[in-house]
């Protein structure tokens, strides 16, 4: 999916500046302003693709890693969005329309939506997740090293600290 074609986001349009911890005025405080890192309809596009695939393989369960607690204020990471997408999935698909049984309808699962970053990190550590193989950075380099200063890196660092788990993230040398 060529998301840069949509533009309008600092994550897809390299002419726009990705806010960092040095840009406190530009960082969202979960207020009504959607941050410049919001990619227009990104999660709707991805969930729509997942829905089409799920229907084609006769699966009714779609899992979505959205988080509404420690997030940047993206509208498609809220519980009401997930509920609405689930309703839409059952109205807009053959499987949803033909099903007469509510138990046999599409379900969008968002298991971490109400968890803090610290809770997510603790759960992952308990499950044996190798966090050194993951990157949350908005502007990681080609070696997969995180910048350490974008909002996503700051949320990740805070999550590891609050979870009491050592942060194995590979950060760029200048941070």
C-alpha cells in the first residue's frame, strides 16, 4: 500500500517535520487537535484489507493492535472507532449480511486498547517477546535504530521505565 500517495502526514510526507521531544509545542497532549503524524485513514485501510482477507478465508475474527491509553490522539485508535468498524464490517460484507446469527458475525478484537504502555510491555515480557527485535520509532534509520526523540520513542521509553523492564531498544548513537 503506497500510503505516501495520500500525503498530509509527517510520517508519509518527508517535507513535513516529525515532532520530537525538542518540539514540546508540537507534541499532542491528547487534546482535540489531531497530530501531524496522523496518516489519513491508515487504520481504516489496513482493517479493510484484513476484513476482505478474513471474509475470503471464512474467518470472523480480526485482531487489531490499537491503543487508546498511551497514544498520540489518533481518531482510529479509540474504542468507539473499533466498535463502529465492527458494525460496518457486518453491514458491508456478504458474510455479515447473510448471517442471521449474531454469534456468527465479524468481531474486531483490540486486546490492548485499554492498556498502558507499561502494561503492554509487562505482558509482552511475560510472554517472552524479544523487544530488541521491535521498533516503535517514527524515524528509525536504515539500520533499524530508533531516533530516541520522537513522540513514539518517548512513549516507548516511558513505558519501559514505568514497567520496570530494561529497554533493549537500539538507539542512534547521537541520542
